[in-house]
C-alpha cells in the first residue's frame, strides 16, 4: 500500500479539536510505520478544493464532535465520491443523536437507562424549577445529564443532590441546546470496540473504565493517571459475552460500518445497559480503542490498513 495516498482528516472547529488532532497524529504515525502514504488534513475551508485537486485514494475521518460524527463531513465525501473509512452519513445521523440511538435500540429489545430529553426553551417557557422537579420525580437521583449530541463527555455530569441540579443543567447546556437526562446506573463501566471484518462485525476485548473520581468526564478521559483501565474488563464469562453481544447488536441495528465503540454499564445483576455509541473513537494515548486493539493482538496500523482497503473496495464495487 506504499503507493497509496491516504488523507487523515482531523482538527475541525468542534470543542474536541485538540483531541481530534492528537488522534490524527497518532493514526498517521501508525500508518506511516506500515509503509502507507499519509497526509494530515485539517477540516477547514480549503478541504473541498483539496479533495478535488489532490483527490486521495481514501480518507480516514479522525474528527470528533458533530462535524466528524454527525454525518456532515460524510455527506461531503459521498457527494464527491471519495472513499472513506467509517459509517455513511445516514447511520452517522442516527447514532450521533443519543436519544434517537437509544430509542431505536430500546425498540429492538436492548436495555438502556430510562431517559427524558428537553430543550433549553422548555426550562425558559415553563419555569426551570418545576421542570427539574418533574425530572427528579421521573428518573430519581442520582441522575446523569449530558448533551443530546456530543462526545468526550463534554457537559456530562452526575447529579446526586437535587440542590446541585440547576447548576449542572447550566453546565450541560453550555455544550448544546438540548439535555438528555438518564437514570444513573451503578456498575462497571466498559467500552467495546467493534470492527467489521470479512465475516461481519466482531467485538474486541472490552475495556473497563475505573476513574479516580468515579465519573469518567473529560478530564478523566484525557489526563494520564486519573483513570485506571483494565483490558480485558474484569467481568465473568457471561457478562463479557453479554457486553460483546450488545456492542455488535448496536453496530448492526444502527447500520454502522467499519468501526464503532459502544459504551455500557454492567450492573450488579449482570444486566448490560447501553449508554451511547461512538462513530469516530479516539486514538490518543489515553483512548480506549488502542487498548482494546492491543488486548486483541492488533495494532492501529493493522486495523486501519484493513479498513482503508474495505473503503476502497466499496468504491470499486459502486463504480463497477
């Protein structure tokens, strides 16, 4: 593959720009070490002209946040008929919107924490405190707040005391206009990477997440030493199989492609609760996909070289 030109898209203008750049640099380095020609491109106003004038053989989207996971950049690549690694634009939109993904998976029989979704305007129009009281009555405490769209746990908070709810809501709404409030589930938090292969999607070993503060927020995700990780997760055989099955099921049901990462909680009874799915998993030094790959005997170069080949093969089949 040394004669290929692969563009790794990273950066962008989302809140997750810095993480995306770190992911892009690490992936580019891994691909170069495997002899693959790589160019690192930022997702800026020059992108379309670069795609037209220096069309790459394939694109890897290492963008995090809405522009990289919400379907917009995928739509642009589809319009230009540029092969790319990852889910198509329609699947991205379904999975990026957390309430939509939860609704689809719950309808298919998967377990996910009870939730409500409310836009900022509801709190303004109906009065914040009555709405907050109704949320507590419905979901109980503790409660998980997160933006309905977004990644890297930006704006996500666990609320254990009703007195803390107004401030937590303000913090959450700083990252989006709509709040997803979930019943908080105590248990073992895991992340499961799913890869498409010749025989369909497979789950890599689950990564168990054990943050010092008890909450896997943005700081705990990207500050070395603040979270302990166990790969494979310290689960019994039945629970390990259940989390793998859930991640593969989410990947299939949402129509995802190539690679995804499902976050879940295993409660004390061994029930696995779907939390959300990530379409462009982080690849930084503290990210979970590289840990799962290593536990599965794979490298980033192994994984993404195969996915690049799949993306190019799809393009060939479409043009045949």
